[in-house]
C-alpha cells in the first residue's frame, strides 16, 4: 500500500537518489563548513519525483480543515524561483485557483508589477527548502500588504533552526532536518579527518 504522505526517511531517500541531498564535506559561499548540501531543483527535474513531493506536501494542507474548506479559492504563493515547481505542483494537487511567486529585484523581494490590492485569494505559501525563514517571512509581509490572509505555509525540507511558524501559522514540511554548520575549519569534524572538500553555491 502506498503511503498517502511518505515518511521523512522516504523523502530523504528520494532526495538522495536524485542528487538533491548530498553528504560529504562542503564549504558554502559564506565560508561555513557542513557535512551536507541540498540542491532541491535536482529533485524537481523529474516529473514523477516532482509530483510525489508536491502531492505529499499538498496532502498536509488538505488535512488542515481551515484550508480544505476554502478550496478552490486559494492562492499558492512561492517566495522565490526555487519554490515555483513546488508551487505549481501543490496548486495542481489542490485545484487551487491562483498561483503567485515573488522575485528579488534590486535586493528587495517583490511581486511582478500589476499584482494589486485585493486580488490575491487567501494564501498558502510554499517553498522547496526553508533554511533561515527569511524569504518566506518577507513574502508573508508582501501577501499581507496586499490584503490577503495567510492560511498555511510549507516546504519539502525545513531546517530545524528555521522558525516553526510564520505570523502564527505553523510551517508544514515533509522533512525536519537538523542542519550542522561549522563557522571555521578548526571546528569542522571533516577538516580534522582531512576529508576532501567541495565548494558549493546556494
């Protein structure tokens, strides 16, 4: 029998198989060291994998009576380009009427021109991964400024160091990941083992 919502271990296996989750010795652009690296778009390049992940997240939203009772007049909102495949997948699975995504322009997060006050349905915000929560928090402010209610928030992966809720709305996720980062090589366990290093970018 197929699980309606796959377990976190099953989701991590999917991410490993597609190369979206890697284990090793990585140095990030900010200089921090980590034994893991997520490159979520690699999981969404395959239709079948993308659908499994998006449908699983959508089912978490369907279990929320406040959200399911408002369908289909709901907007799915993504804070960045990385969340767009997730947004479209969740929108399709929920048969939600609207989808929006924010973009960075001049260092500021914003919606495209001509998205106007009162046009956005009550919203659920989705992303592929929530590391610090900054992008989703900024997008929540954009949604509220346009007069829309925020009903839900979710991601495929949420780092446990990120907020557990946005504006009082709990963040749903398929994987809660305990991210490990070291500020410098002296404290990095992989550096102490002389493990090969791979430099990565977000």
